[in-house]
C-alpha cells in the first residue's frame, strides 16, 4: 500500500519500474495507491497501473485527489483474467469498444468515476462482464451536465449479493434504476432522490438500508403510485430494514391512497421518526405484522397536531419483543407518550430501552423522566431500562 504526495511520486514511479524489472517472473497480488497531487505525472501513473494489471494483479485499489477527464485508466483493465477486487476513486474509465471480460472479479467499488457521457453504459458493460460479481458499490457515479438529463442504470447480475447505490441528485438530473439480482442479500440506497427504482427477483433480500426519497407525487398520479407500489412489493420479503424519515414521509400519503404491501418476514426495523410525525410510524407498523425488534431514532419538533395513540398495530399485540428509543428529550411530552404507548399496548414486550445517546443529563432529570412513565405495563415481564 502506497501513499505518496507529489514530491515523491517520481521516485515512487522509478522504484516500481525497477522493482518489476528485477521481479519480472513474479506476480503482484495487491496494488493500493492513494495520490493527491499528480502535477504532470498522471499519465505515467496510468501507465504504471496498466503494467501491474498486465502482471496479473488480483486486488487493485486506486484513490486519486481529482478526476482527469482527458486521461483514462488503460483499457487492458477490462480484460484482466486475474482481478478479484477493483476499487476506483476519482479516476477515468472510457467506454470500451469491445466485450468486457473480468472472469474473477468479485468486488467492484466505483466512486466519483469519470466516464464522459456514457456513464450508465460503461457500468452496465462492466457488470455484464463480471460473471462472479458479489459486491458492487456505486458512489456518485455519473457526470452531471447543466441541462435536464435522465440517468437510467440497469443492474442485472445472477451472482450479486451486496449492492450499494449512493447517487447524488443535482439540479436538472433525475436518476432511475432497474435492479435484477436474484441472489441479492443486502441493498443500500442513500443520498439521493430517485425518479423511480424498479426491482425484480429480489427473493433472497435479507437486509435493506433506505436513506433516500422518491419524487413527490399527486395522489391521483396512478403511474407514480404503480411504480412506488412495485418497489415496495419487490422488497417486501426483506427481514431487516433501516429506513430514514424522508422515506417514511414518502410512504405516508401513499398509505392514505392505498394499502402498503405487507412485510411478512420483517422482524428487525430501525427508523427515524419525529415527534410531529408519529402517524407515519404507526402507518408503517401496520404493514409489519411479525416485527420483533424496533429501534427508533427520535427527534423533537413542534407538534402541529395531536398524535393519535389509539391505533394499535398487530405486531404490538402479538410479536414485538424489544423496543429501543434513542435521543429523546427529558421534558418532551410526546416522547413520554410514545414510551407509554409501547408499554400499554405491547403484549409480549420483553425489554424497552430509552437511550439518551450523545447527551449528558443529571441524575435528577433521569429520575423525573422515570416518574413520567405512569403507564401500567401490559407485559408484566417487560424490563424498562433508561441509560
């Protein structure tokens, strides 16, 4: 692993050339380089990377400070028969005019990669040329133009197990994706706003992390409703979920328009929720009849309307065993009502934890909070832990 600033890059290049000259018959297993200033040596660095690829490198990790759009990694990288792991940050990849073949590549992470105008096409060619790909991460992968554009990415793989999409939405750009991965076990979608995400064959999905929002829609917009319903249906077999507040807010108006697909296998849920939007949480819990573990990242806002705590989802009555509420405020009335709500309505609850994470409270304040929890526990064996 090398981390060379500009003054030493020339010496490093010479060292590597001499090293490979004297070790002509040996194969490098891993080449990991981080460079912050090329200043004229970018072309030489690209040639060096090309050489290690020809020498049968298995793990290639390249992290550049800036992406040079006029200088791409040499295209022999698309034909490597030995690469197992490829991680690129701020480098250029040119659209190949031939079929990509990476028969051993299992891990591919592409972040801030420059493709010119063919970003989605290059990524699709790479995926199609990796018959054993298991781990794919795409972080801010496409160049953004100032004009209104639509970026459509198709991810189709029979072997993929982990997929992370971190798209950044800039003005004038809409992202859409289609995911077809029957062996996918984990999916993370973050930091973006999507026009749509179409999912197919996700029967193996175990865990999903959703920190994004879809474009807003009118309740009468049937096409958008169908797309969103299809996405929810496609991930409905998931067993563990992390969901952000923005996604819950996107779900809530849909719950008024029609029923949310049921997540029958979901047993672990971590969600962000505000004191003014607890109705969102109740609406989503209605679709999780077998939920066992619930973690809420709670934040306090000005309540615009009183929260209705009379609705009791099925999971509280039959399956919910562990609840954790983090970051509450000791003097927040709605937060106290939320805690009491779970205590009064959860039949099989075993433990409820209230965690004042990241804050320092006096012992007197914590005792005052305990006194506010005046509810009678429906589950007599439930432990209430305040930390």
